C-alpha cells in the first residue's frame, strides 16, 4: 500500500541533507530588497538549470550545461535588484574563497567557487531605484546559512524563514498582491526527499480572481498552512472567499497603476538528497517549472524571467529505476507548487513610498477559517 504523501520534518529545503539556506535583506530608507543563498555541502552539489521565462537575469547557467566541464556547484544565489543584484554573488564567491571552498586549480587555497544565480526585478519598490543588493548582502546571507548549518543537527540545517525576507523582500504579484519566499518538501515513496524554495515575483497571479481561490491550493498537504502567523497544524483551513472581497480585489487591481509589466520573474531551487547527474538535475529543474505553471497564471511569459536550479547532494543512492525517477520528477513539480502557495500565504502587507502591496491574507481574510478542532486538511474549497 502506497503511503500518503507527507512533507519532511521541517517542510523546507533544509530537509535535503547537506543544504543550508541563508537570507539577508534591507528595508527602509528607500530599500526593499534582499538576497537568498543556498549553500551546498563543502564538496559541492550536482546542479542543472532551466530558464523558462523570456526576460531572465542569470549568472553561470551556461556552465551548468552537462556538456561542460564543471559538474559541481558550491552555492546558488537568488537575489532582488534585477541585473544589479547579480553583484551579490561576488560576496558569496569571496566568502567561499576565504574558506577554501571551490573548484580546485592547484594549491589548496587556489580555488574558484562555482556560484550560479538568478535575479528578479524589485527596483524602486522601496522608493530608491539604486537600492540594490551587492556583495555585502551576499556575504551576509552566507553568514546566515552558516549559522543555520551550525545550529542544525544530524547533517540538517535550521529551516529558512518565509514571506517578506531575503530575495523575496521586494516581490510582488499581479493585482498588487505581495510576493515573497516560500519553501516546501516531500518524502518520496521509495525513500529520499525532494524540496523547493521559491522567490515569488510574477507578472501573473497565484489567485483565481473569479473566485479568490489560490490556484495551487489543491496540491497542499496537511501542515502547509503553518506558514500563516499564529496558526498551528490543523488550526486553519482555506475556503472560497466572500464575493465582496473578490470584487474589491478586482476593483483594486484595475485601479492600481502598478509598475511596467516588463518587471517580474519567479526564481528558485528544487533539490533532492538522491544521487543525480548534472543532466538529471537539469531535468529536475524542468519538472519544477511545471509546478510554477500550476500555481501562477500566466507563467513563463515573455515578461518573466522564470528560472529554476535543480540540485542533488548525493547523500542517498540514485533512483533505482524509471519509476523511482518519475516519482522524483513528479514530486519536484508538487513541491514547487506548494512553495508558491506558501509564499503567497506567508507574505505580509508592505507599504513604502513607492506603493502598497497587500498580502493575500489581508485581501481575502474570509478565505482563512480558524478552527482549532480541524483535522489538518489543507483546504476544502467550500
């Protein structure tokens, strides 16, 4: 009998043994941006990438092509700041270099850290156009990841915060809703874990504005709503919002001038502890993109730069057959969808000189039913 799908112990990317997530951000005085770093184990991790949007901002993705020589990465950087935010990776490289972590070129200290990355657009959302992440935020995110790794136990790091944090600090969605960081994990039927961390910032919407329901909600598992502040496992469920709230959301979306529609991008990492080649890591990222398409409408537009990285820490053997591989790839899509929904639910309303972005919880308060006696169902769609 196949066991019911279940998240890992922390329901986050930290459930993949060997990975650690660190985040840094700057808010206020014209700033609303940040950086998220996924640190690989010291020996590196296999990695691939899939760039699906029409307006990407990326670094070192060509190096990840399975035809090329490098087959391990030492960190992946996700950042705000549009193309300016790629500078955050410089701080990550220096941080790794100081610790002797990188692609060996001779003597022990002669290494080149392999640090691919992707950025999303948040320029001007805090009020200042030039307030963008640089090497300092990249290094600070590495320090945070190192603390998470040190504070963890048994080879597992402390899980990352979600919502308005790290690279998701300046994220937004269609209709003036707030985006952010979300993460989710899944224990695979044959053993092993697959997990995702997503920085949500899309041209499209995670909400069906005909009903106010979250597009990816049907993929949620028990416990996924724990990202809502003040909730406990099973104490909150989702329902269809009141029609008056849906109409108000439509009215606000139509009235809001918003930023130019060329400014978006959802980026992230989907990872497993199963052993994969770099080519299969690319396939893992490709499957993760299916999860974006389930949760965001539309996704992968010419106005997005949707980019996902696939990572394997290789702590467990490879899937034994195609059935096991297919279960992993299907799980990759599921955890990305759930991470997008969790990012939407974890985000809080943000107001800056440049505008106000309401959280889903504030826009559709009736969608959340607080019931301490509930059995833990993710949502009933009623």
